[in-house]
């Protein structure tokens, strides 16, 4: 592999000039810059990022903590993170933390060892081992988190409940996500703020996770427990799909006999029959803006808005009944 | 943050002894090792991985190239990779390459700059910029790839076609994946090896990708083109789900009027009604074994089997008709 000396020799300039060109600091004449770039190309010289990061004390890497990459919501988030990080010249080290496990702390140690420039985390209670390592929380955000990008889940809950109330609700079952997940509580608050002032009859079922496994168990359980159900407001699309499947398996028609609304707008919600009506979280945007915010922190740029809250939207497909004319 | 000198001082040993303990080379007495480990714990000393990687010329990082993380097959693969890498003390730098894009080469350059110890790639035609950077291909593997972990897709095709032939096939449509993906060709070879010796009538539809978008377009197109279809062998679960949805939308019953088999066994294939019968790829195992093989290459261990081929399995749910008694 070529060295910086060989680049300087071929370009006919000093090593210091190559270094200034690479680091984009100090004056380099147009002519010299072109020669250096040509020499770099010819010799296939890659300035060693490891050496650079040792010198600069931080690397061009961002650590990413996600709670469960097999939930299709997170790959969408990851795409946004990756696109923004790449635009800023950063790459991503992945840490996948199973829901409820302690691996998050191990990863934070690993990230510190690898001198990452900062951390993006969607795992609750992520602690920064070093004050020097900036953290931006995304998606699962608590009141105490200084820097955060997330969806307005109260509004999401309101949108979901309003869509049900507008469409002959009957008896409603609300599947609420785990209390440990901040967004899940906000959604429930939003849902109840719509239902409580009405005389709609509802039941709340609280779950421990957002996983497929629990979704299947819960779907069977609610029919066993409540018998005839007219509407379901689910905590995420996986739970909504599981309820639709169980209803169909029991011979009910969706949406005629039972209507179902999800949350997330994962890609599969459009691949089922009938298509799932759901609340679309701007997952790509949450990821994109979180990575952007983190890079601004790393570069110590002026930041106007430390906590960015994005709006969800109702996506109407075919799992709800027709809207009633008022 | 603590330094190696402070560790040595607290443990009452020399810096060289701490270094030998950390690097696990050279003699260190049991007693000294225990003192060093206690001091490391007390001072929360993290040996700097960046400094270490500069010294050793490679890092404890593996670059990972994936074609499309929003396809739910890949997160399963990623989980296997991550678990195995973590067991070996390696972390993963992620490179997501949209299908058909040129970003793969950019990532390989980036990985080289970051001194990754090796690369895992599921992107066809991944080139190693440096002979020094070992690559193991996974999932999408060509004949020319020396080190590779993948599924026996010919066998997968045979299992899928046999399941259809055993169940009153009628007119069959085979949706074949892109010719550029090696596994897609193997599956088609497997399918045809079963259908050709019979007098089952079939049509082949070739697609350009494995994406949801093309799945939806293709599902509509095959009904327009062929009218009455009795069986569909899909290139992956996304295409199978799209066909099931379109059939149901047109008022057909699955499996009575049309039966459908998928490929991959993504988590959602069990969340639709009726549940999708499919070919299960051992995605977690492919990822796990590929990371293991790569680490063995990095450590220059003796390797018996450079190309590891894993067997797929038929997973029977409810999207196929009852098997005919022979």
C-alpha cells in the first residue's frame, strides 16, 4: 500500500502539502491540489483512518444501539441513519440489543474502546460511559434525554382512536405496548384522550414487548377473554396483523365484523389482505435527522433544537369500516 | 480515563506485565494476572482498540455488505453474524447497498481505510481492494468465490416444486428471481428438475429484483396475463404474500382456488391468513457460520471446508391444498 511520502514524490510536492490537501486545512494552490489528487488516484493511496483517528482522538465512526433488528420498523430507521451518516462521511458500528437484555452496556464499553465519535441509541436508559462520547437518543426517548429525535406518539394515538371513533366503533380493545417504552405510554394517552369523552366501551390489554411471538399469543388471548370485539387499536403493526389473522381464522370478516388499526406502517402492512390501515411513523426521517443531530453535536455546531419531534400520519387502507357520515 | 501505567502501579507490577496479561502472550504468574485484572476492574481501564489496531495493523472490526436491509431476510442473517462476531470479540461495521447500486465499492474502500480485519458480503461481485483483506461471501455466492456460506438452493427449488406436484398442481406459474442472483437460478433449476419429468403445465415469469414494489406489480401482472392459475411457486415470501393478497382481492380462496408457496420463511409468513407454506432458509445459521469462517481466516486457522452449503426445509402452513393420497 502506498505511503504519503510516495504520494508527495509522485506529485512533486512536500509531504506537508499532501497532508494539508488531505485534511483540507491551510493553503494549497489549485495546481498542487490537482497533482496531489492525481497521485492519490494513481497510487490508490488511502489515508489510514485508524492512524487518523488515533491522532484526532476520535474516529469517523458512530455506534448504533437498536433494540431488535428483526422488527421491520428498525431497518427503516437504520436506512435513514446510514444515509445521513454516509453524507457526513461517518460509518456505523452496529449493536443489536435483544429487548430486555443487558448487552447495551457492553456495547457502550466497546464503542468507547473503539473511540467512536458518538452514539445513536434506541435502547432506553443508555448511559454514556464518558462525558466525551456524545449520545443522541432516537425513537424511544425519555423526558431526561437532552438530545433526541422521535415521533409525536400522543398525536399518533389520537389519530388512531379518532379513525376508530369515526367508524362505528362498537366494543374496542386497546392493545397497549410495554409501560417501559415511553412512546407506548404516549400512544395510550392519545387514544384515551379521544375515547374518554365519548361513551365508547373499551378494554385495555397491556403487553410486555412488541415481538411477533407475544403478538400471536395476545391475539388468541383477547378473543378468548372478550368474545365479541368490534374494533382493535393495536400497539404496532405486528400485533395488528396477528389480530387480523386470528379473526380470519375464527371466521370473522375484516373489516365488516372486526376492524383493526396498526402503528408503524411497516412494509408488510400493505402486503396483507385486506391492507392494514395504520399510523405511519416517519422512521426514515427519525433516523436521518438523529444522525444529522449527532454529527452536529460531534462537530460542536450551534444547535437550535435539541429535541426534534416529528409528526405521524394516518394511512388508510382496507382494515377499517367506511367512515360514518355525520 | 485510566492509563496502562496507573494499572501497573495499582497492581504493583511492571507495564510490560500488564501488556502481556492484556495480549495473552508471554508468561504471567497466576498471582500477577489476578492483581492486574483487579486493577483493570477498579480503574475501569479500557485498552484503546484504536491504538491496538494501529499497532497490530488490523482492528477487531468486520465490514458487512448487505444488499437491502429492509428485506426481512437480511436482519435474520445479521443476527447470526452479530452473535458469532461478538463471541469472537469482533464488532460489525454496516454497509447497506441498494440493489443495483455501485455503493459496494465505496464501502470496500472505506473498510480498507478503517483497517477492518475482514469483510462479509452478500453483494455479488464484491472485489477485495487489498489481498490483505479477507472476504467471505454469504447467501449470494458465485462459483468463483473461494470462501462462502450459503443455502442449497437447488434443493430448495426441488422441495418447493415437489410440494406443489403432490397437491393437485393444475396450471403452475413459477416466479423466478433475477438471473444476476446465483441462488435464484439454482432454485429455478431445482423447480424445473421436478416439473419437467411430469406433464404439469407451467409458465415462468422472471423478475428484476426481490423487492416489495416489484412483488405487487408482478402479482397483478400474472393474473392479467394468465387468467386462471392453480398454483404459484414464488421466488421469495414477499412475492408469495403479494400473490396471495391479489388472489384474495380478486375473490379467490387460498388454497382452495389457488395455492401459493414462498421462499425464505421470513417472520411475517406466519402472520398472514392463511399462514404461508414456504421453504425455510437457515438465515441465522448462514450468518453465524459465515462470521465464524471469516474469523478463522483472519486468525489463519486451518480450514477444512471453505464453502459451506446448508440445507433448506419445507415449512408447511395453510397456503397449500391437502396432499393427495397416492
